[in-house]
C-alpha cells in the first residue's frame, strides 16, 4: 500500500513539474509536434491560447470564426493598434451582445473599416446575412482576417500556390501575406483554402502576425534619431560656479534654474518651502538678461525653453546662444550637444552650418561625429531647407559599407590598402553606424516628399549588405529597422 501511495505521489510531482515548471504551461500532446515551438510561444509569450483541463492542446482541432477574431484582436490590442470599439452595426443577424465574442468581432470589423490601408471588411470575408460565428474558419477566411494586421511587404516574390487562382479578387492580399512570411502554404505548393484552420496552424500564424504587427507600433519615420540623447532631462548651469566667488546675480541665476528643474519633474512648492525656490524664475532670467548678466548661454537657453515668447524672440535667443558658443570655450561637450539639440529648431542660415562643420572637425570619435551630421540633417529638415538637404542626401547614395565613408563622405584608398590581414574590423559596430545614417537619410528623403527615392535608397543598401560577405555575421533581426522603414514608406 505504501508503495502505491509513493508511486502516486511521484507521478503527481512529475506531472506538476511537467505542466507548470517555471510558471509556463506545457502540454502532453505536442511533444515533437511540427508546431511545438510556436504553440508554446503563442501560449506562454503571447498568452493567446489556453489548453484543456487534461493538459492537452489538441493541435489538430479546428478554430471557430469567433475564436480567430479574438486571436487577431488580442494581437492588435497587445501592439497598441486595436482597442474595443463596439460602435456601429457589424451587419450580421446571428451575433449580438449576448455572444461571448461580440466585442472582438465588432472591434476587429471597425478597425478594418476605419484603417485606410485595409481594403476589406469582415463583410467581404464572410458574405451574407449571418456570420456563423461558431462554425470553423477556413484557411482562406483566416488569411483574409489576418491581413488586417499585415503591412505592405518588402519582397515581391511570385505566389507559388496552385490552388489560389491568379484572378482571385484577393490575390494581392495573399501575395502580401506570403511575402511577409505569414502564410507559406504546404510543401506541395498548395494553400488548401477550403480546409479548416487547425489550432496548431493558428498558433503558427499568431506568432508570425504578432511580429508583423510590431511594425505598426513603431514610428520609423518620426524624425531624425541620434546615438546620444542623454541630454534630455538635463539642467546644466553652463558655467562652473563651484570655484567662483558668487555674486547676488549668480545666486539668483542658480536659484532660478534649480526651480525650473524642480518644477519640470513635477515638484510642488509648498508655502513653507517658498524661500528655497524662485517663485517666478522666468522673470528673474529676463531681469538678468536685461542687466547683461555674463552667463548669456544659460540665460538665453532657459528663456528659450520656458518663456512664453514669439518665434522671432525664440530665434533671437537661439542666435544669441550660438554667438556665445562661438567664443565660449568653457562649456563641455555634453553641454554643447544639449544646446545644439535645441537651437537646430531655428533658422540661422549658414552660421549654424559652419559651426556644426567646425565642431565635427575637432572630434575624433565616429559616433559623436555622426551625431553632428544628424544635427545638420535635423537642422535642414526642421527649417525646411529642402534644397540643401537633398544635395546632402545624394552624397550618400552609393557609398561602400564602412562607417568612415559615411562619416567622412569619402574613401581614402591608401588607408584601405594599409589595413593588415591581422587587423580585425568589428562589422557589428560598423553596421550600427551605417544603419543610423541610412535611417536618417531615408527619413530626410521622405520628409522632402521623395517617397519612392527613400524606398529605393533603403533597398539599395539592403542589397549591398546582402552581397557583402563581411556582414554575413549580422543576424536577420538587425535588418528589421530597414524593413519597418520600407513598410512605412509604402503605406505613406
């Protein structure tokens, strides 16, 4: 009897360890299944699937229309591109608020109707007066519903499916899904459109479309990006006051800046703390400006950021900052970048360009020099100097895949010949710098209005990377930024 009890306890322990080890769910019936990894990803990472009470997944069971609508909604919601939206009428007589999936179905339908790039609605997939929400969904129907989260594809390979006619009215959707590696069909080049979708297939599709939906979440054309943006949230004084004999105006300036910093981070000045802070720091800075206070960079910078002033006055502050920077050798490199990131927003003609070019000459580090180039691109973009911007961009049109070529816009052949066989080039680091240039240059072309040129520009460098054996060590995931840019451009 004791042996039987011991055996039962042992079996229970093994089951517990097998089913829920590490808080992940495991199933007894998918070991060595072709979709095992995808099923566990959809279950434990995406939290889309649940198994049954007997710790099985039942991968060959079919999925209903309602269940699949919920899957696509949850993936869209997780990526921040779809929310519950029960406005309007879904248009079917057999599903209403009493059905468990009504909110998912109506939200998905509203998303498809309201998203400009999507050319179909649920009515195009499930025609007729009734949805039949509890019947099994076919692979054909599931693919069309999945397309709600699919973006334009980067590749354009011919659709290989023998059982999808070339004149099918949704042929472009199937081509997009195939080229986005979401629905790849079977090894015999069949799609089997009328076959019901299985739970295993739904898990595979869930993983693939989730990764595709991430492209919708990210803003690949949101502006110029930098390697170093630590300047955000910094409140420097732009002078070393610690080693100076402080005047009354020094104390007033320091107190004003300290107050601005405190209030910026959500601070509240209680009555008992008022003596510690400046109750009107902007007025203090104005008075210091009028009194010709020596720290012109600091005064103009904080007035630029905090005073309620016109664009002309902001330009005046920016120009005063730049003029002071030309003759002030006391500010450090970090402070210089803080100032530049702000004043690039204002049009100061060639004075800004010359300053950036001269600053770049005095820097050896390629990362910092690249950020200077990006500041120049930012300056051109924000001040709509599109002619100058386009002239700059075309210089990068067909460079080799070395960071020096991008940073210097030139190749010194003699230096390349001097590289010894023993010297190791970190192509991963090279890729990081080049990728940032390509990203910012593509954005610049897009911002000027040259969408096709921007797309071709990225495609050109993708081909270069693919054909350069030195970059074979770069994982495919590192190219996802390029993919996102092209998808965003195609939508625009």
